[in-house]
């Protein structure tokens, strides 16, 4: 029986989050729980970048919105005393607003021209954070951030984990709804052929701007969650690595798919931490690079296509090929 990739993605995501609900009951290790929290946060972040790519746009500086959401949420919480459970969404709204401003100026740019603009923007934001805004942001020294759940509450780690898991599930569900809606079809049409999309009455600028704003919002949510989980904020959040990790996760898992960011983040995090446990330091980057290259060559649609590719391979192996006909009289 042939199973479509969409069904594999949907059921795979459901199975992953079901497992995530149960995992804390099988281990009381705080290291594993912390790793799971960071994994969930980067699933949101990677999914945000993937949504932008789904609309035919690219970003090499998404760490800018990741950091803006974190700083905005932290400062709002510090000045107002409002719970981080509220300020993470307010901080994300600030990131989305900045995303709209960037989108208004460069959303008409093609794929990687836009990517380079976002890369430069991330550098500019980091520079402003450690210079002009240093009295507020603490410069390179950083500032403390309110914890998502106060450590004075018994079992606060588990409460925090399930709260972040719930936000992650909600984010993925929202992205799935958008991908399957008329908006998602418009994103797909624009990505595949902008001229035909225009002929069909779709305004590429408006839809790309919406995708940019929504992607920036979710990236801001992820950044705010990470900082309120850690409890301290520095400008390193704008680093190049935080811009490239979501790209790596998405390409490994499956670009433009719902499950791609989830699979890529989980698999690569497990590999990364496993290599770290063996004492490998810089060699981890080489190994990850090789894995990524092999995936692009042999599984260009990402790891989410592996079940489908194995199914095709099995069908080819079991299929009885008709014997080749020998045509006589031909030289």
C-alpha cells in the first residue's frame, strides 16, 4: 500500500509529540529535560524559517528576529512585571513588526538577494545592541531574564517543559493550517511561478510580506522562550550559528514540509550531543557537514522522504520485470 508523504509527515509529527509528552516519565535527568526543551524551541525556530522558504523566500539572518523577540520580551517583563508567559508573545509581536519593516523595503527582492539583506540586518542589530543600546541591553555583558516558571515552584522544570511543548504544538498546528489553507496555496503558487500567480490574481508582495511577518513572529517566540528558559541574555543570540542552524535542520529534515524541521532538529541534535559525549569537538562540524552533503545528494527531499524512497526501492526489488524482447533482423 502506498502512503503519501503528507500522511507520513502528519502522523510522524503526531507520534513525535506524543513521545515528547511521555519522555519525562522515563527519565529524571535534568540534562535530558533541558535538552528536550532546547530541542522544542529550535523546532519552532526551524519551522519559522521553513515557512518563509515555503513562500519562496530565503533568510540568512533569522537570528535577528530570534534575538529581537528575546530582548523585547525580557525588557517588557523587567519594566512591567508582567509574566513571561505573556511577554513572549509581546516580544514576538515586536519581532514581527520589525520583520514587516524589513519586508516592506526588500520583499520584492529575489530569494538570495533577500537572504543577504537579512544576514546584514542581523549584524547591524547585534552591533546596535552592544553599542547604542548598551545602557538598556547591557552590551556584551548581557542582562538577566525572568524565568518562564519561578524556580521556587516545586517541579518548575516539568511545568516549564510542558508549557513549551504546548506552545510548540500550537505553533506547528498553526503552520500546518496555513500550509493547507488558501494562503498556503498562494505561497506555493508564488514559489513555483510568480508570473502565473500574478495572472491568477495573487499579489506576491502582500503574501510574501505576510509570510515574512509570521516567520519573524514565530522566530521571536522561539528566542523569547530560550532566554526565559536560560535566565540570562547576551548579544551572542544574534550569532551566525543561530542563523544557520535552522537552515541545516530544515534541509536535513525536508525543505517545505511540515515534518522536516521536526525530524531535522531531533535527528541532528541527537547526533550532535552523541558526538559531544564521545569527546569530539571540532570534528563534530566535519561529521555534520558530511551528513548534510550525503543527504542532499541521496535524499534531496530530506529525511522525511526516506520511508517513501525505501518503499519505492522495495517495489522495484519485488517487481517482476518482463524479459527483454530480442528483435531479430536488426544489426
